[in-house]
C-alpha cells in the first residue's frame, strides 16, 4: 500500500506523528498541494491521498468528491484537512493512535434521530449487518430513542471503530440527540473514533460556521476521519451506500478508503459526500473500548421500564 500527503512544508512537523505510523505500514510520498489535476497525477498507484490546504477553503471546493481518478483511471480515496498550523498536531496524534490499532473492523455504533424514517433506516442497516448471522464485530444500537446525548458522547469517546448516523444534519452538527455539536465530542477526553459517518445533509458544509461539523470533529481529535455531505443528499442513495458499506465491513474490510470503494456505486464519484481526515483510517476500535461500550445503557424503549 502507498499513501500520498499533499501538504505545505510547514505542516510536516505537526503531522509527523501520523506520518510515522503510515511509514511503518506503507510507502509514503509527500508532495506540494496543487490543483485537482496535479493531485490526480500525484495519486498514481496510491491507495489514498490526504490534502492539507488553506483553511479558508471548504470541503466542497477542496476536492471534487471522496475519490480522485489517477492517470490509469483508478479511483483513489482522498481526504481533506484544513491547514490549522500547529493545531494539526491534535489531529495527527489522534489519527496515529487509530493507525496503531489492529484487528477486524468494529465495534460499530448505529446512531439515529428519534423519527420513524430514521429509526427504520437504522433498523435496516442493523438487519443487513446480521443478515448472514452475527457479524464479526459488536453492533451497538445507540439511536436517540434509546440513549441520552451525554451517554452517547461518553460512548463515542471509548475508542470504537465506526459510528454511523441517520437523521437530519446541518453544518453545525446533528439534529438528533437534542442537537449534537462537535464541541460535545471534542471537549471530552478519551479515545478517538476510527471513522464517523454522517449519513445526512450538510455536515461537511461551511455555511455560517468557521469549520463544518465533520472538519471540527477531525481537527479536534475526536475521530481519525469523518464522512459528511457538502450539500443535500438522496435518501435512496444513502441507503444503498450504507448497505454496501455493511457488506464491506462484514467481509472484513478494515480501512476507510477501500471500504468506501467497495460500498460505493459509480455515481459516488459525483456525490456530495467528502472524506475529512485520514482516507486510510482504520475502522477498528480498541479491545477495552469494545468491553466498555457493551456496558452503555441503551435499551429499546419497550424494555427501558
């Protein structure tokens, strides 16, 4: 495997913790940031590319989608990170911790707003994960009819592999859980999440916010990577994509970029979704996090009494 970092020279020092972990596992190439055409050239034969660019740029304009197409026509997962100067080290240390993990993907937390449409979507994802029997990792049902925001925040800082949210979203965060913002996760100490998927509109959009929810989660060290949308999204496409992701995870795919490639139809090349952070982030959690997550109180409503 190989990894390309497109970043200003001044960013290499703060990013060194993550670079060391990538160098331990694969070839690393460092190039200067440039236009999309140059990034596509730089991504030749790579498994993932991370672009670190001017913080005034937004995810919508920094990259055309979650993948770049290299000169041979291959889709290469590509992540975006705003250049926060020395503040990049917070991200780099968290993402390096995730890279040091091992084992299969998971635990996976199924998250969602308390509204019939999204509870149903969460149920479909959970059923698909269990379609061939018990999946090879714990599946935690933490939708908002079962768990409070404070317990959710504690659970997402235990060191899980994956979190997937269904519900309404906005640039500042999720509508579910009485409004979840990046600060709720960033301000709590703990282990970073591998990847947080916001299967909803606008969580990678910068409208009226300094950093989008997806960017703030990652730059604040709460996750090695986040996947969010820069625009409105299609309900049908969302479900098709998430069911494909479930199949990829159950097949043992343990890295974000390859899992997205396995899950995404060709139309995803024009998707409003973007990867923020490490495109090769591990979808694996910690053993201790898995044990502690099982103790989070999140019963079905009819059992809560």
